[in-house]
C-alpha cells in the first residue's frame, strides 16, 4: 500500500463549505479532493473554499480539478475560491493564468467572508 499523498477535511462556515487539503495534489491523489467536493455538493453546497495552506505541490491533474470545481459551483449559482495558496502552487496558477479565473485569498476566513452570499 502506498502512503496517502493528500488528506482532505471538510467544515461548514455558514452556507460555505471549506475543504482543507494537506499534501500533494496530482493526477493520482486528486480523487480525495474530488470526493470531498462531491460529498459537499450532495449536501447542497454552492459556495466552496479550497484551503490549500498545507498543499506543497499541484500538477495539471489538480489544476483541471480546480477548473471542474469552478464550473460545478457556477452551475449551482455559487462560486469557488482558493485560500492559503503556497508559493509552489501559486507558481502554477500564475503560469497557467488560472489566478485570473479563480479568486485567491490569503486565508480561508477571508475567502469565506468574500464567498458568503448576501441577501
């Protein structure tokens, strides 16, 4: 058995679900994050924050998952926001221009505050 490369915990912050990931997000490990997001969607989630503060690596598999989750939240009338993005992940977001598509916040609390629907 191989060591688990990615762990994900989910918490609710009012109407926003925060998925806190730790480890590496790549083609082989992204399923843990995808499964956690799918469970959140099944529970009615529309606003999703990915707390990436403990993510040390992200490849194209992770980036494509971010785009998929962005599309799914938009289709539900919500949004996806990233938080706590570390330098290694920031570099790939910048290189692919995904920082222009996905709002990035310094902390999960800031992302939750920005994502929380009003009215």
